[in-house]
C-alpha cells in the first residue's frame, strides 16, 4: 500500500512509520504545521507540533530512508480546534481538543488530501486496534490499556477507518515501543511524551482562557442556593469537577 505516515516528531509516530516501512509499504512521512508562530518551541513535555518536533520527524525520516514533507494546516487547525475550544467554553461546555484534532485534522483534512494524492491510508502512532469483519472495519481498544486512545478515535466514520493504519495497536506497552526505537537508532527513543493542550504549551489553560473569553467573578452556591464561596470566572471550572 501507499502509506502517508503522520509524524508528530515523537517516538510513537516514529516507530509506527518504521513498522510500515518494514512491512513493505511505500511510505511517505509528513509533519503537520499547526501554528504559524514561527518561534514556537516545545517546553519539556508540554506541547507538540513545534519546530523542534518537525526537525525530529525529519531526522527519523532520514534514518528510515523515506521522503518527508511539512504541510501547513494551521488555518484549518485554528478554525476547527482552537476557535471551537474557545466557543465551547463560552457556551459553558468543556471540549476535548485532541478529539477535535483527530476528527477534523488528522482523519479529515489530512486523510482527504492523502486520498486525493493517491495514498491508500494514513498511518499514525495512536494506540488503538482495527479489526476487519463481515460488516467492515471496526475500532477496538489497544493491547496496552494504560495507553489506549480508542476513546478519542470513536468519532471516526467507517469510511475513515477503512483508510487508517495503526501499527502500535497490539503492542503491550509503551516501554517496548521506546526499546524498539532505540534498536532502530531513532533519536526520539527517550523523548518525553507530550501532554496537556498543544496550543497552550505552558499549561496555563485558566490564564489562556481568561485572556480569550474574559474572567467574570461570581458566587459559588450549593443546591439550596446558599453561597459557599466565590470564583474568578466560570471558565476555570469543568462540569462535575473542581478547577481546571
């Protein structure tokens, strides 16, 4: 198959691409530029899709001997993920930006372009499994329950699943993926995992939202209407939990 490997610059997507190459597929690597802030740099384990990550993805592609490109999806990302994130908080809801990114960017915009260019599937480093059956391809949990990401991929359609490739789905642990990356000579083998929201790399979600939606102090009341405290803005709280 002709495989477009989405390479974030991390160890998971690197090993996924390596396995696709080893399986005999015709693989091309691509890194998605999701921000036009040219000076954006990764902060430890926070953030992803930065300049540093693009360089790491290129280095992996060089080791694997596959073509590599960077595609600018920043405008689509801003509209479908960042603007949506702000709008949802303004509406009093708590969105999941990773789910939106998978739904609208990686398996919509990216997959659409891949198919237009003649690729058969998009390969990613997600921890999820695909099982083909009489009724088509179905999404299943990964072997590593601690790393399973099937919950953020549940929004994908049957047509999208038909053109996806998850080489890490049956790997029992992340440590095995890192060990494999070391054996393959990939410099990202021990690179820290990214976490939190990629477009808020310093992790200050409350402060970022306050700047975007404004902070309006108010009272915290119990079910009887009694005032039990105060807050500096409802955006700092999520439904059913404490402060964000």
